[in-house]
């Protein structure tokens, strides 16, 4: 006879009431606990899958077809989950070919079933982002599946590129700075030690002020006005009443900041020694404007002593010529007038403005449709700037 018993552990289920019944009951309870444990584990895994702050992709390791994707991956790539299921990893990874993906994975093993590598993924809108990928193969229910965790490292990679560029720029600037200091040491007149020391120190301080501005701007360029205020304030002992700055906002490229600072330093030094700033009533006006892809600057000394062209070229003149023409690719002209020196400079924006700069200045007065008209327009603007009689227009406003 078979005895059956009702158990409260398995409601609705009859189990044999024999000595073996105890073993069967224990086995059933163990099985039930295991089922509950697996359900809880799957629930936790599902929650982590959906809530993970990084992308998770499941794919078939043979066809590379996507089997599932969490919400974070869908948002980053710009697809719905249903759209993701219709894609292959080759549609997302910029390598684009399964053989290349497998080769990359084999060369980046970090464990028996684990690979880790950097990749680039293309989102739905065409943007390419840098990702750190860690993948591991598994066989749930006997099916080969690859799990991949994808961490967006675009910002980190950009920071690394910026840092490398910054270090290269600093190295380049430091070499140039040392070359300029060496030139200042060699060419500064050394009639007496005290004068020589003061002149060299002043020029090195000018470079130092420009260097400080560059460092504050992370070597990405500095505004022209900021450079002018920094260099000229030192000569005026903190007062700006005797100097006027007039011009629009113009950004100078990093490589142009120190040369431009040295130009202003030499002009101001000359004005202090021989020009308008050597007189109590003397003033200086520096104005600049943009036109037809050029930056025009005019240094005008007013109410100073009568000046005349020097009989020989000193370090300042040589430095101005080398800096303005060779380093910055421009032109310059000096005019010794009754009230002081007038120095006019014209610099190509492509040479002195950052590559990303959008300011080109106002166009020619008339619309130009060909190169010959554009050249004529530029010639007219230059004639106006130099106050030549051939100019048929008024000089551009400094705020144009």
C-alpha cells in the first residue's frame, strides 16, 4: 500500500509517506530554494542591467548580431531597444568588419574568457565616441553569448589630446622664449652694465607678462586688448590716463602673443626714452580694427617732443622688423611727426588669429565676386590705412 501525506511546505502536492518520503521532501525543498535563489539572482542582474551607468550590450559571438542592450547604451547610441535588436555590432563599431573585431579581441585578452580594449562607436546621428570595452563570453541555457560593458571615455580621451597638445605648445613656446631672451642678451646695447641690465630685465619681464596671460588662457590665445593693457600698464605705473586703447575684441593665437607683447614693449620703451611718454603732457593712442582678413594697428604719440628718424637702427628697430615681418607675416611703417612717432602695422589674421577664429573683419565697401576685385579692395583698404592720397574712402571705424 502507498501512503500519501499532505505537506504544508508544498501546498497542493502529495508526497510518499514512506521512509523515502523524507528524502524526497528534503530534495524538493532544496530545489525550491535553488529556484528562488536563481529568480532573485536574475532579478538583481536585470536591475543592474537596466540601471547601470554605462552601456551593456549582449551579442551573438558568431554573427555579431545584437541580442539585447540596456537603456544607457540605447541613449548613448540614439536608438530604441527595438532598433538596437535589428543591428549588428559592426553597424556601431567603426572597424565595421567582423574579422577585424575578432582580431582586435584576440590581441586584447586579459583572461581566459575576458577581453578589454578601447574602441570607437558611431551613434545614430553620425557622432563618433571613444569607449572602453570589457567583454566576456558565457553560455546561459547552453547558448554562446558575449556580454560587453561599454564605458564612454570621450571626455577623457579629449583631455589627453588637449594635455598632449598643451605640453607640445608649452615646449615650443619655452624654446622660442629662450631664443628671444638669448637675442635680447646679444643685441641689447651694453655701453654700461647698469643700463644693459635694466634693458634686458625689462624685456624679459615683458615676455614674462605675456607668458602669464598665455598660462591663464591655457595656451589657447589671449585677447589683443588684454595683452596691450598688460604691457602698457607697466610703463604707466598703473595709470591709464595717458594712454588710450580703442578697438574691437580680437583674439591673438598663442604663438602670436609673445611677439606682439614684445612689439608693444619696444614701442613703449622708445616712447618713454625719446617720445611722447618722456613728457608730462604726452599721450599715446593705440587703436586697431579689422578689414578684409587683416588686422590693422596704429600707434600714435601725441604732445611729445619733436622727433626725427634715427641715424642708425638699434635693437628695437631690428626686433620690430623681424617680429612684424618674419614672425607675424605683416608690414609696418613709421612716420616721425611733430608730436611724436606714428607706427602703423598690418598683420594677416590667418597668421595671428587662432585657427578657430571667425572674425575676418568687415568686407570691402562693395561686394566683390572675383579675386581681382578683392585684391583691388585690399589695396584700397591698405592705402587708406597708410593715409595715401590714392585712397578714395574713409578709414574703417575701429569698431566696424
